[in-house]
DNA sequence: TAGACTGTTGACTGCTCAGTCATTTTTTTA
DNA sequence: TAAAAAAATGACTGAGCAGTCAACAGTCTA
């Protein structure tokens, strides 16, 4: 009965994945609150309403849980950002799309962003270098679009990669500030300001006649 | 013999301060490498070539050592940035001064910046909120200068505080990127690009005739 | 329903590390 | 140079926590 075996195995996997995602959700919350080092596996277990032993059935270590949380969310963020960028037409629109995608995702997944922005890179975990790797592709897409816009003289001739990273920095900075305090402005206002600011900088210098 | 007592006490204080600053230096290095949580007092002691017990003669706790490191360096950074801003004339020059002061200090005090940019805020330590407090004043000075430049129509009419924080974000972002990887550009190039970029954005929109 | 099997549990173990303090070393005083 | 004072030391203690595992609970099979 190979089909049945197949069936059983699949069911098992489904349950296992469900448990894993439950644990990841609990861990995300705890890590966002305490940071990697200060968070305990007991807390994650309590948050997930499971015993510690059960956690270790589905994950090998605290570190692996942490990596699972980050990989999961970084992957989704990357996919979404790339999607939005691809859907946009001009370089300026792609930049808007980038900024907006980040702001939106940050609102939706506050805990993930807290981990991203607040976590030390020096833990024995997925380093910020690895995380940066994940963020690289969207930024690179921006750079490509910027490059061709520069060729068409639509925007000032600056190094495209540098410009793209600058857009990323502005977005990160604004989001970090929002996460750090109680923001006095709405996310929309902040995002719009950023986009306006970037567009102003990109405006090619007026040609002297 | 009050003078002698005075003398003795002063000498004691001098020695004590010397020891403290030795410990702070060692701690800065270790914290920069490992982060607050992962760093151990034993490592700091080894780095300072002292026994752990001696550390506890001059500081009450690991947390206090950490705070001493940050307060010390944040204070110097703030003072220097304010100085440079004050010395500059126009708003644009003040912005340059801000960016340059940060870049310079970052080169000089790599370890401090590593702690600043890489440390979790969630440790039971001087929070990023407190650190932000320290960074607030220079940014505010920038905002003041920007405000009056806007009044003179020298730069685009955007919210001054927001603009000032944007300058800070750009600087922080660029420095973080430099610290994260092996930079392919010089600090000068990065700083100059930033300043150019900001100036381009600040350029008032050309008036249509 | 007995027995086998799968998933869950939380008390327990071993290790790390912040902080202590009785002892030793160095410096000062007389 | 001997006694007293100050500074430095590092072995030790207790707390906290990652990871384990023998026992238990729930589910399926014959």
C-alpha cells in the first residue's frame, strides 16, 4: 500500500510543519521582545503553549529556531519587495515601490522588524552579513533601474549602486526611528516625505543655457 | 594637614580614574567584538591585564561598565559634532560638518561605532532610546539651521526636524554599511557622495516663469 | 480492549558566568 | 626596615539556562 504510506507520511509532515510554524510564531514574538541572547527556550515554549521538550522535537537548538524565524520572514520580505519593484514601471516608481513595500511590511510584521533592527549581529546566529545578503537583491534591482534612468538622463548621474543603497538606508532609518519611539507622524506621511525627498535629489541639475 | 589630605585624595582619585579608563578601554574592545551579552567580565579583565576582582573594585557590575563605555564615547561624539556644527556657517555647511564629524569619529573609534550600531537595545542596559537622546541635540541643531535656511528660501520647504533626522539616517546607514562589510569606497568618497546627494535634494525647486 | 506506537512532558544535568571575599602582594608610613 | 594600610587577586558560590530523556498520554491497529 504505497499510497497509504505516502498519505501517512504527508499527514505527518503537515502536522510537523504546523507545529514548526506555531513555534516560529511564538519565537518571533519572544525574540522581538528580548533579543536572541536574553530570550529563553522556556519562554518560547510557554508562548507556544508547549513543553520545552516538544520544542526540541521540532528544532535542534535555540539558534536553529532563530534562524528559522529570520529566514522565513526575510524570504517573504524579499519576495514581496521584488514583486512590487517588478510591477512598477519607471525607476522612480520602483523606488516608491521599494519604500512602500518596506513600510507596509513593517506595519504588518512589527515583531520581525524589531528583530531585524534591534538585534546584535554578534550573536552566534545568522549574521547581519547574511541578512544583508537577503536585502541585496531588491537593492540591486533598484540599481539596475536607476542605471538605465541615468542613461536616459531622467535622473542625476550618480553611482547607481550607491544611490540604491542610499534609498535603502533612508527607508531603514525612518523605520528604525518609528520603531524606537512613539511616532508622531503616520507611516504614510513618513513614506511620502522620503519619496519626495529622494525624487528631489534625483532631479537632474537644470542645464544652464 | 588639609592640603596633604587633599593631595592624597586627589592622587587616589587620579589612580582610580586611570584604572577606570583602562578598564573602559578593554571593555570597549571586548563589547565591540562580542556584544554585551556574549562578552564576559573575565574577558574584559584579561584584556585589561587585571584580575576579575579588581574590575569589581572600580565598577559595581558588568552593566555599569557597559554604561560607562557608552556614556564616555557618546558624550565625546556629541561634543565634537556640536562643535563642528557650531563652527560651520550656513545650513548646508552645518550638514556637511555633521556628516564629516561622524565619518571622522567612526574612523577613529571603530570599536565604539561597532557597539553603537551592532548592539541590541533589548539588553538590560543603556537603551537605544537613551542613546538616541544623546544624538538628538546635534540633529536638533541641524534642524534649527535648516529652518532658518528654509525661511530664506535657500532650501526646499520641508519639515526641518524630519529633514535633519533624514541627514542623520543617511549618515548612520552609510557608516553601518562600511562597518558591516569591507568597503570598496573610501570614507571621503562616501561622505562626499552623501553631502552632494543631500544638497541636491535641498535645492529649492526651480521656479517656473 | 490489549498492545504497539507516536507525540508530549517537565524534572533533571552539566555548564557558564556574574559577583564575592578571604588571602596575598604592593605601597605607604613612621 | 617593620608595621599598617591599600590594592589586587582568583578560587569559589549561586543562579540561570540550553539541551536530555525516562515516563506519560493519546491514538491507532488487530
